[in-house]
């Protein structure tokens, strides 16, 4: 079982790239971690990462910034920084948020393990099967299945089933959290329908729930791990 957190889960109290944040998740028992880069400034901090920061994690992914608001030259600068960090860390997956006018030719220039994430209700593109097919026709890459995002678009979770039926061979990672307004902890929302939509418990699972404290992170970890152990 590969189970861990996005470093952005403790965003209210901890820097997503601080050694303290890594230590919290390591002590909880996580063996997977996704490094969250919210913006240009945080991506620049990737240069400070060392292998020792990530000791004990069997699986390390990186969530790139949402590129929609950046110029192409800025995107290239961020990708160069990510590329240098990848040489040092060796990310398993680099998560991308797609948007309709994304210039995939820029990303094709990099030999990086990119993966496309399905989008939530706030986006106009990349949410449903047809637009995801359009993306994969232009950019042949794996996929990160965000079950919270599926729920925001379709609380019946039929959308998650449809995505799995169409792209099962592409799915390399799962994002998991509850939903009331954004990314609430599952141990609070008790949304079993989201957990039940996990297509394969052997896939790396990253918890993206917004958590107030390390104690809440521990509770969320135990709640999800108990489900996965059934």
C-alpha cells in the first residue's frame, strides 16, 4: 500500500516545502508524498530540496502549478526548475492541470513523467471523458484520477466509473479528499461513495484533504488506511 499526503494539506499552518512538513507526514506513517507547488515562487524552492528531506518515502510525486495564468516563457522557466529538481529527486509523477488552450508542444520538449489530472466543477475543461480524450489525443500521458473532482461534478460518482472505464490503463495515482466546499477531511465528511470509487487499492493514493493540525492528519490517515485495509 502506497498512502500519503499532499504537502499542501497543512497549508494553513505549514510551508508545503519545509522539512517540518515532511517530518509530520513521515511520523504519521506515510510512505508516499506529493510536493505541492502552488505558484512560481514555490516552484523556485524546489532547488532547495535534498534526498534526505524525502527519506522514508517510497513514492514521491510533484504537483506543478496551474499554468493557465502564466506566459509561455514563465512556463518554460518553471519547467526548467522542475527538470533540475527531477534530476536530483526522481519524481514518480509530475501532475499537470490541463486547460483548453494549453500548448502541449512546450511540455513535449521535456523528458519528464507528466500526468494529467481531471478537473473539478470550477473548471470549464478537463472534467469529463470527452475533453480528457481530446487531451490524450494531443498529449499521450498517464493520468491522475482525482475522486474529489469527480464528486464535485457528479455526486453519484458515475463520472468516476466512466473515467475508469475509458482510461484505466492510464491511471497512475489517485487523489483523495472529501467534499463539502473544497477539500474537507473524509474522517469528517464520512463520504464512503468517494472511497468506494477507488478503482485499485494498489495505486499510489495521495490525500489532499485540508487539515488544521498534525493530529487531524493522523486521523485522516488512519481513516483512509482502515478503508484500504478491508
